[in-house]
């Protein structure tokens, strides 16, 4: 058995270069039904919640949890990002994983998907913490392996990401981005 969870202090400053907050309830101070969508797939236990005791600060953080295999739990939000999608995304996260093997592995992820105007996924950037994950990058799939499970701040410049890492994605076709806390277990 394996389990993963991603706890995010997502005072998620998803912002235009002028610093405008784009997410609804990006700081998780309201119930997660405000602005966020939970989806899951597979077997096992899939949960999400928010609480003030995940991080030492007094603010809320959100958490996704996936236990047993195979399957995933995902808490996401999609926002408009008119071309060119030039955003600076900053988030603070703590990634956790317990158990696993090379044939049944968990991963805690923070994902940014680049969507067209019809919500088709054009590409994805994924920050992940996993001992056994076998994902490989491609011109439409960028990976950042997280090696420090402690609370860490991350920053992503979407235009640089599209130009340098996601060369298979036409930046002019990106109309929306979707950010997600993603707990995943693979069983092969």
C-alpha cells in the first residue's frame, strides 16, 4: 500500500506581471467549494480538505490525499489567460509520500495545465515528489522533481516555460491555465 498527499499553502499568487490575483479563493480562506473543483479516479481513499494546522502560519492551506492504488485525487481551478499567457505563478507547498515500489508508486504533484479556448490540454508543467515515478519530459510535458519535502516556495514564469520547456505548445493558442493539487498512485 502507498499513500500520497500534497499540502499547499497556496496563497497562490497567480498573477499578471502587475500582481493581480487571478484565482478565486486562491488563499483557501473560504470553503473549498468556492472556486475549486475536486475530481478523483480509481480505487482507494481520495480526500481533500483545508485547515490552519498544516503550516506554522495561522492561514488556511489545502490538502489532497490519495491512499491505496491505483488512482488520483485532484483539486483544481481554471482561469482565463488571454494570449500571450505571461503569468508569474508563485506557490508554497509541502509534498509527502509514504511507501511505494517500482511497480506501485505514489507521487504528490502540483500541476499547471495550459488549455486552449475549448479546454483542450495543450501542455502541462508538473512539480512532483516521488521516489519511483517514471514520467519523462516531452515538448508538451515539463517536469520538476521536488527533492525537499519541507515547505518551499516555488515560482513559475509561464512565458519562459512555454518558450524554453514546452516547445510543442504554441503560446498564442493558450487561452486558460488550470492549477491543481494532485495526489497520484500508479500501479502497473
